[in-house]
C-alpha cells in the first residue's frame, strides 16, 4: 500500500507494546513492586517509568497517523482500480503481436541499410579515438560456438585500455528475427567499430541478463546497477570512443564477409580466425543444449571459412591469421606469443606480462575431481582439446564424420569411424602427428 516494510514492522511492535501497557496497568503494578526499595531507587524507577509511559503514548500517536495513511492509500488504490476497470484495454491477440514484431523487424532492417557518415572520427583518413590515437580493431571470428573463442577473446582483452564487444552480432539476429546475413551483419559491425549505438541496440542490451555480457568495459563491469543512467547512448559512445583498442568477438559471421571491412581504408583491422575439430565443437553445442546436432548445416560453413582464410591472408598480408583450437591447446604459450606478434606487426615483439600471467592461470587447471563450468575459460590444455573422444556418442560421431569429411581433411584430422577407435588413445587425432 505504499508503506515501507520497516514502517509496518515498527507499527506492529508499537501496537504490541501498547497492548501490554493497557492490559497490565503497568504503571500501578510497577509502583507497587518498587515500594520496598530505597527512596532514591524508587525515585529513579519512577522517572524511568514516566519516561516509558510518555514514549508509549508517542508511539500510539504515531500508530494512529500510520493507520490513517494506510486507510487513505487503500481508498486511493481502490479508486484507481475502479478507474482502470472502466478503461479496460483488451489484451493483444497472438496475431497482433506477430504483426508488431514483424513491423519492428522490418524497421530494424531499414535502419541497418541506412547510409552512415563517420568522418567526424577520422584524422588524415584514419579512425582515431577521442584521445587522438589511431584505433586498432581486432576481430576474432569463430566458425562455431564452443571453439575456444571466449578463452581467446579474454586473452586479447588483457590490455590496459580497451573495449571488448562480446558477440554483438546476436543483436541483429534477434532484431531481424532471421539468421544473420552479410547484408545486415556487416553494417552492424561497422556501427560497433565506429561507436554508433542506437536506441534499439540499447534496449536489447537491457534485455540481457547482464550488459557486461556484450559491452565489456569498466563502466559496465559492475553490471550497470542503474541501467537508466549507465546504458545510454551518450555514456556508451563516450566510453567506446575513448578507447584505441576495440575487440569484437563474433561466432555467427563468415570469413568471406571480412573482405568488406578489410577493404575499408579508414580502419586498422586485424582478423583472427579460430576453428575447432567439429566433433568437439558441434557435440559440445548439442550436449549443453546450445543448438541441435546439425553437422549438415554447420560443416559447409566451417569448410567455407577454412578455405577462405588462406585467400584473405594472401590478399591482405599481415591482416589475417588462421588458428585452430587444437594448436592453441598443444602449444599455448607459443601460439599466444605468435598472436601477440601478429597484432603488434613485429616478429620479435615480446609478449606482455599480463598475457603470460593469463596463460599460466587459465591453461593449467587440472580436471581431476573438478567439474569445469560450461563457459569457464580455465582449461587443462593437454586434456581438453580431445576430451570429446571419451564423451561423444556413437550417433554424434557418425553424423559429424559423415557430414564433415571435408572439414576434417582440411584440418588434417583422422576419421575414427567408431567409438572404439575414438576412445583408443593410441590412435592419433592428427593424420601427421605434431612433434612432442
């Protein structure tokens, strides 16, 4: 009824105390009991009793006021309910909701296709931060989920000043109610790169369990406790434009789409493509109910990415890097150093201590008697990259191998054909096993 909880509790206690006072005639009873005590003691007790009686009377007066307020607010609530009943608005039908959703999706598509002008952020034709520094864009592209992109993304984010956008492309899929396409996906990624945020994107952020899930920055690290003041276009734009390292981790974007962004002369973009044995990634997705086991859908896209990456590396030297999850697990420190030198553009660059510390703490956790959370970035690399071999079902193994032969061949991985072979540690995962 609008009364704070502590006020109600306080009122109840007051009523209880006052009831005791009235029932036992506390004043007379106390005077009788203390009559045998020394005069000074009796005088002190009289004063204490008088003070207590005054306090109880004041409490009763306050209770009366609270009671009046409760009655008034109850009357107002009843009156408001009656008015709302008279102005009853019928609930939307299923058809009208679908119509509204379709209209919203179409409006969002048009918004993606509108021409943008980011020239106010360019200096000498290059994208710069609000601090005047040239911005470096790092795009981490995973062919599927459960491929190690979260771990690698966290490694890339071990910078002092950075903005990390975690799967921002999901917004496009939700807003358009369709699978992600290059037509709508690339304009959205360009918006993210240039810190262009819309009301619709902000609204989507507010629907997430945590805004930090997507927009990872010091201003959202505390999960934006007050979303109305934190998740605003001016605040996020200022935070984004202030950083000269902007990292985007995406898993629903195809490598061929990167050509459009790599051809843009205004941005300094580097792309890392990460792929994993589909028997590990696709089975993990199905196991944790992220997606159905659909190797016939995913593997053609994975194969397309694998064949596209070398072409991009040749056309854009120093701008594109290909990496497998298995390579990263077998030589974590070596691959981390290789990634750092790729980003720095210096073959002799030393990996920063933050990266070394991250690798040491995240890639050496033992799995003995310890269950690893689904989205944890802590792994025992010597076990994790082929742990699926002891876990995969016969159906999943045969389905994935039947639909992903091309992918496995390109990656240089053996077909097992049976659970017996998959579980046999003497049969290498690799057609040409790496030197130990």
